[in-house]
C-alpha cells in the first residue's frame, strides 16, 4: 500500500481473487457448521455438485460421487478445488472490470478476515472437542489390539498411537480449542492464528506421512491460519527483533444500530459454538459404547461343528482361532487368520449373544447361548457350533500404565 492508502494493481486483483476463493471455501458457512443445519447445507450446496459434474464432463472424466465416506481427499473434493480456483479467477476478472475505479478495500478486508476467523474457529472447536471428549481418537478396542502392527494401515497406526494415550489426545484438542477461542476476539486473533498454524502444521504433516485422507482440507485450514496472521507478521517480526511497534488501533465504531447488530451477531455465533460443544459432549456420553460383560480376547480351546471336533489346524478355514467381543461389536478370527466383523450384543441375564453376521441381509440375527464357569472361561453354543474358550490376559498396552521413576527403559 502506498502512503496515500492506494493498493497496487496486483494487490487489488489478488485480494479479489482471495475473497472469492475464501467465500467458496467457507460456503455455506454457518450452515453445516452449526448443529441441526446439516440438511439445509445439503440443499444449498447442490449447485456445487452440478458445477463439479460439469467440470468432470468437460475433462472427460467419470461423474464423481458426492457421498460421505469419511475421506476429504475424494475425486469430488479435488475437482471442487479446481472449480473454485477457476471460479475465483473468473470472479476476480469480472470484479476488476466492474470495480476498476476502487483503489483499496480496507473495510472489506477487515470483514473478510472476521469471516475467515469464525470459519476457522468453528472448525477448530469441532476438531478440538472431538479430541477433548475422546471421540475422534478412542482407546484401541480389543479388535484393534489383536491386530499385528504390520497388518495395520499407516492411518490405523496413527489412530492407535494417539488413542492409546488419552492425555496426549486431549492435549492436542486443548491446543486446537485454545486457538479457536483466541480467534474469536480481535485483539487476540493474531495469536490464535499462530496457535492454529502451529497445530495444523503438525496435523498436515501427520496426514501426509500417515496417509490420512484429510490432506486437502487440513492444508486449506493451515492456509487460512496463515492468511489471518499475515497482516501482522511484519509487526511481530519487528517486535521479536527488539524494534518498536505502534499499538493496534482501536476498532472503528459504527452507529448504535450497527453496533447492536454486531453484538447480536457475536452472541449468536458464541451461542452456536456453545451448542456445538454441547453436541460433542452429548456424543461423548454414548461413544464408544460400554465394553460389556464379556469384553475381551477369547482364544478357542476346543471347537466342534455338527458334533465333529476340529483340531487347531492353520489350514482350517472354518474353525475359530479367537472370538473378540467389545461394546456391541465383535470379531471372529478363523484359523487361517481371516477376520469376520460381527455385531454382538450380550445379554448377561439371559446368557445370550445376539449376533449380526456380515452379508446376512434381512435375515434375523443369530442367537448364541453361553455359559461362563469362571471369569476366564467361556462356553458357547451357536447352533451347530460348540466352542470352549479361555480369556487372554489384558494386552500390555492397557496394563503398563505411567511411571515417574524408571531405572531402565521398558520398550517392547
């Protein structure tokens, strides 16, 4: 910016491009961010899907599917990013032609940063409290604990590593929530952006190196934090190097009506954030489900089908090696190490396990009967199958615990 407050032509064009791109990135904020608005967000984002389909057709690609798979790195996501860049270029070009006489946008820049701050704050609150309430990285269940490390995906390793230490996961969530809280106030927004930038740099690195399919979105969040902090980076550098910097000027005040509207919008945003946190807390009450009375890893000692004893041969594709139960879910591990995920609801009073087998369709669930002579032994009658099992000791990852004093490393 020149001394008379005029922006250079390149800065004006880049600003227009950035505003359009930022709006497309945040769209349809706050819909979809505030709880109970997901259905509205789905309706208003349909034009985005139409644009992506048209772009895919123009590029000779198959029609990408807009489905929630848990991945943020779908083909649809990358095509929408490309479409957003194209739309931002076109929008900036039209804007530059229509508004070519305007030489600076200080007020719009201020409002744009406010909007970006709130978009980033809502996102950080969502991710932060998912860690604080232990719903993003729950402790590894018995099915995960029975897997060999070498059979896990890189993402599975990361989830197990983080979930194995609740204090570490909560620490990360607190850092994200702290950055979000600082972003909500003008005087602390730069500090909040720096906190989020530090946190998201680590997240981006983990996503890329552990193949977590949120690489694209995490990178965009990091860019948002840098953009928010960028106007103050020069002043921060001067202050760090011992130079004198002027105080941040007070916020320009509008009319009484404008100030009341601003306060009302602020309170509404804070209320929406509070409701989001409550929703996270409410989900924490039921996730993950309680382990249940038979939770654990059970090794099969004897196994009969239709009265025929099956010895523990590793070539037997029918006989069970283990039965793993945990919180309404379970897994049958066969002698060939094939794993079959099942739904398993234990009724201790009736001594039954209601089992939903994969691929059963509309067929009613199976009902297994069990006896438990003592806490470490289990007998199951599942129709033609009769099995006796013994509970394995709790995995070391759960029993090792924390130690202030260690004469020697305990690294197994």
